[in-house]
């Protein structure tokens, strides 16, 4: 890329950055929480609880309740740290709350998880893009280009 195109490239990159959103496939129901050990939610495996916590985080995020969403995403990665999706969603919640250090850490963790699952690969690609945006906003062009 020529030096004349670099400024234009970064303007285009920045124009697309900062448009994070947490979306869920469900309706506006309140997410469920584990109330007692007799509750079926409590008797499930860690992976199942992580998936439900992730879904609850998405539902709270879709309602604009980003602090609540963050707590569910934290629980999801504590229960199952093998899916890039959970760390990616955690990073978006951190970003929406203005904690860009935690956002960067979560994105890097997402990228550190090997996967061949096409459903998870899209979160790896999005993590690279969001890191590129984050580094571009910080003015670190070299790191931004590494993730494009």
C-alpha cells in the first residue's frame, strides 16, 4: 500500500470501528439465573451453564443492559474457556462499558483458542477486526495491520 493510501485506509477502518452490538436471537425475556441446586439450570454441565450464561448476556446486551451482560459473559468464560465466542462477547461488553484494556485482553484470549469450528471461526475473524479497530484508534498502525 502506498503512503498516500494509508491515511485514507485508516479513515475507512475507523469509520467501521466502534459499531459494536450485542444481539440475541430471543425476545425480551428476563434471563434466568440459578436459584437453588434443585433448579434444572444448576444441575447442568459447566458447558451447558456457560452457554446459557452467554445467551443471557446476549439478551441483556440486546436490552442495553451492558453491565448485567458483562457479568453473564464473565460467568460463561469461567465455566467454559474453550470457545472464542464467549471471549469475543465479553470483549464487546467491556468495550461498550469503556474498558478497552479488558476488551483487548478478552480479544487476545479469543484469538488464542484454536478452533476449526466454522461457527467459532467467525468470532476469531471479528476479534481480529475489533483488535485492528482498537489499535487504529490508539494510533498503533503496525498492530492494527497485523489483525487485518
